[in-house]
C-alpha cells in the first residue's frame, strides 16, 4: 500500500505527481497509462483544492492519497473532507461540440479524469469524500515460475 | 515540473515551441507568450508540440485562451503533437478549431 497525506494546496501537486509516478512505475504501467493515471489524479486533486475547499482552503485541510497494485490493475484513492461532491456524476461538459471561440473556460478537468482511467468510483463516509480511480496493468510481465508473483509487485512488498 | 517556451516570428507567422509539461503551474507562462503573439498581428500561430510531454485541463484552457485571444482569421496550427496530447485535444472537441500538422507549414 502506498500512502501520502499532504496539505490541500496547489503547492502539494509536485509531490502528488511524484507519488503517482512512483506507484505507476512500481506497477509496471506504460508511459502512456502512467500519464493517464497522473492526469486523473492531478485533475481530481486540483478540483478538490480549487472548488471543494474553495476560498476556505489552506494548509489545515489535508488530502490523503492511497494506492495499491493489484494483480490486474492499480487503484488510487483520493480522500478529503471538503463538502460532499461526487465527480462521477459531474464530468461531461455540455459544450464539447462548440468551437473554441464560444467555449466557457473550465469544466474539462473532471471529464479528462474520467476519460483517462478505466473506472472511477465515489463514496462519502465519515465526513470525507473518497474518489477511487482504477487503471489496468497492460502488458504484464510473465509470472515468475519460482514464486508465481508478478515481478512488478516486488517493489511494494 | 519543468516547462519552457520560445517564441519566434517569421513574416506572418509566430511559432511558439512548447517544451515540457503544460499544466496548472505552467499555463500562465504559455498565456504570456500567446499575448505576445496576439499583439504581433500575424496570420498564423504555430504551436510546436514535439517536446510537449503532458497536457492537463489547465493547458487546454490555455488553448481556449489562444483561440479567443487571436483574431478570428488567424489559423492555429499544432505541429508534431504526441499521440496522447492529440488524443486529449480531440477528446474535448478542440480539433474543430485548430489544425494538426506533421511539419511547420511553408
């Protein structure tokens, strides 16, 4: 299990990106899929910081990331205590067909996050939002005949 | 996260080369370059993306800004965008408002 807790400020984004990259590398994700996992997490976290906490945000708020490498996929959960918000129900902008000259800014982050991963789930419990993204581990290395484990998993055991 | 841009003007064209990651922390730098390009009064804005490794929603907002900042007659050409960057741009429907190219057009 990978775990990281940071202040809910944009200053935490660099560390979050590094955390996601480490998880993706340990799970053997391709560069493309690692980039998609990063995109999903970065957009979710940015949305929480900018809109979830909004004007009340500050270092006293904390965002927790937990990640795990399963045999067939990686999941990563973002937990924070801003007001309840389900990003799985608010992710399709209404103006995707409009020319750029007529677009209103914003609204694309959660859409990108949703499109970047294979699944996204949401729960609200104990006063916290929990958003979990799942991404398949493609091109898994052959199982090690000695112990049956997938080689990429050793890094986090 | 690193991001650098360089801007060159050649006749009626401005080329902005993007190197690195265009996201919330770097989109402001991109917008400054777009402001310069818009003031130049050119007919074509080329965004050279061969070295652009990452594009988030903040980067996409930068492209919206570019489209809205440049005059309507200005063509925006995205050169050598990676498959992933192009995928993101197409996913949000921006490909109707820009042109993709493999090389800097003559």
